[in-house]
């Protein structure tokens, strides 16, 4: 049986941990060659690279500040040189710097918008010419349920994730005639290293507001990314798929 992403190459930003790591491993299971970026966590990145290679595909890791326009373009050039093509882009790099709006500093605002939103622009801008020439490609960007509904203390994060939704809708309209699709995924409460650090009382309160009464897993988000990356979603573009347990 053919695998869903056989003979395809994916570039995933921020894949040394969390959702990005799960997406990379899930894609590899379906025969995809993997290129991923990371910024600081060298040991984690190497562990992920080895885990991907163990699944029988080629994998290379690239050190990059996703928020830097020139670095993003350089990475894309290197990936095309190393792999020959980029069929799938997953904009996953992201950070939080939570603070009530009136106390939020300009640096906290700029850092989150740059890493979360500008990085998605940077890499989308860089891969678009390659995908347009091949008249094929899938661009997937990680948004958030917070980008749809907002959240107190996360004005910067919410704005960046709402921007991703609008960015993908616009890219879908601009590149659709060239066979390139663009979609966003909006995860809800997902069990990652970031959320595991929350106090138990906070976790209990959040889960009580989720109809499915549990947090999601990075693997469940990765499965949605796999659908959007594969030909199973060949007529799906400009959409935002929530992975929230009906939150």
C-alpha cells in the first residue's frame, strides 16, 4: 500500500518538540522526507532527527530564527538544494509571553508577533515561488482557538494567531490558481511541555470547560496536519480546522 506522503518533502518550522515534533514524526510514518528548523535546542533536535531517520526517511535539521526574513529564505534555499523540492510547508514556530494588555511591554508584543506571525509570512513567502513553478503544494500554519475567540492575558498571542488565519485565507486565494493550497489548524488545549507546567487547579478548570473532558494530544493535531498535507484534502483550501474537543 502506498503511503500518503510518499515521494514528498516537508519543511516544518519549530519541530524539535511539542506539536511540531509530532507532525514531523507522523509525516515520516507516511513516507515523507523531513526538513525541520529549530533555534536553540540542539540535543532535542538531534533526538527528533534520529527518530525520524529510524522510520526509513531522510531528515535534516536546520538552525534558524524563523522570525528573520533572510534566514528563512536561506533555509528554504538550502532545503531545495538538499532535497530537490518542497511539497509541504508547516509553519509551526511559536512562543507565548502572556501578560494583561495594560502591563504588556512593547518587547513582549513584538516578540510574539514576530515569532508566531512574521515567521509564517517569511517561510510562506520563501516557498511560494517553488510551489508555484511546480503548480503544487500545501501550506499549513498553526493558529490557535485563541486566535478565533481571544483570551484575557494573551492579546499578543491571540492577535498573532488570528493573523495566521487571515494570512492563510489570503494565500489560498492568491496561489490557488497555481495548484497551491493554504490552510490553518486551530488547536485548543493540547497536552504539551508548555501546558504541563500549569498548576493542577488550573488544568482541572480548563478541562471542565471542554465538552470531551480532556486535553488533546500533539498526535491528534498531527493527524489533521497529515490530512491537509496529503491528497486526501486536494480540494480543501483557505480553511481553519479546529482541534478543540468542542471547546
